[in-house]
């Protein structure tokens, strides 16, 4: 038998005694804001420790990807500050995905953005990364029935499917050599469905030593993309990194080979 939850809620709302009992019941079983404060405090300590293990002590080796659970918790806790802009890339990519799309996420890292931003509307997401530790972490912490995580070198191995509606390449192209990225962009261009969109992001300007190529300006990024795609749109955004005076400039792109697809995504 299907329970009509909205009807029950309406009935409880409409009766002062039932409403007070429901309120007291919720507090008794699930706790008050005091419990929330305590739980948040515990979680805050936990995520600070996750951050230290990953970045400071490097217990899983030198990190090439972020554990987004730390910043997502900071967002919940109201401490992310301007770090919120590091999530722009995920919203921009998610906006492109349509119901039932097949998505490829190249260099998926910990899979946190794959699961939260790319999988909800997609029919299926193939999420690939060259690092065993990334795939292991993603499969353990960010699994979903419509995501297949796979260890794969995007330069030298074939993609899991021949075509995709959306291909996401967030924060990864700088980790490829110039030759490697030219090869991977060529593969992406031929794997894009006729009305497909290729989107992604990378920092502009100086970067860490695990970056194998650096884009001095947004135009450098545009030129590289224009070698493989008929239509290229780019833009950039500057934001300060948390706990640092350094400002990050992030370049974003959307590319297609089909006519009109990028215009459809523009605001009218
Ligand atoms: C900075 S992380 C970005 C992770 C995630 N996309 C995000 O936006 O947070 C870059 C990822 O690219 C992966 N990567 C580097 N070279 C690769 C290659 N040849 N094939 C697949 N993944 C690669 C790295 O292992 C790393 O996890």
C-alpha cells in the first residue's frame, strides 16, 4: 500500500496537538541544534585530518587530485569562503548534460564531482583516471549505479565507448604533456556525438610541478582547442585560494563540432 506522505503532513500540520507531538518526537529521536553542533564539530575534525593525511603527510603518495569531501564539508559548514568558485567548473559542466546523455569524465580524480554533478542526469558516466589510487578512492567513496570507474590512460588507451554526448575534462589538461594533450583532444573530437559538447577547465598562469604544460593566457588554451574543434568558447574567472594570498585564474571552455549547440547553451 502506498503511503500518502503529503496527506499525513497536512493532517499533522492542521492539528496543534499532533504538531507538538511530532516536533517533540523529532527532537527526541533526531536531536536538537545542539546535536547538530556536536556532529559538525566532530566532522570538522575528521575532514581536517583527511586534509592533513592527503596533502601534508601524503600517506597515499603525492596527490594529483583533490579530495572534494573536505571542501564540500566546508561549504556545508559555512567556511568555504571564496573556495566556492572552485566548484564553478562542476556547475558549468553539469549544466550541459541532458537527460539520458552518455558522459565521459576524463581524469575524474576522487569521483566526488562525477557523482554529485555529472551522474544525476546522465544515463551513464564512464569516469576514467590514470591513477590507481584515484579510481580506488572514487569506487569506494563515490560509487553510483550509473557510473563505471576505470583506470585508463586517456592518451594511449581507447575510451570505453566509441561516442559520447558530453565529455568533461576538468582540471586535468595541464597534467598532460603538449603532445599528450594534442593526442587526447583529437580522440575527444572524434568521440563526440554530432551534437555533443566537450567542456572543461584548467588554471591559467603558473602552476604546481605536477603540471606538464602551462597556459600563459586564455588565448593559448583557445588556440590549442581550436586545432581540434570547429566551435570553441572560452572564458576565465579569478578567485583567491583558501588560506593563501595567491589568486587562481581558471579558464573554462565549451567546444563542439556541430552547428548551433553552443548557442543553445548561451543565455538569451
Ligand atoms: C587535478 S585532477 C582533476 C580531478 C577532477 N577532474 C576535478 O575536477 O577535481 C587531474 C587528474 O587527471 C588525472 N590524469 C593525469 N593524466 C591522465 C591520463 N593520461 N589519463 C587519465 N587521467 C589522467 C590525474 O591522475 C588526476 O586525478
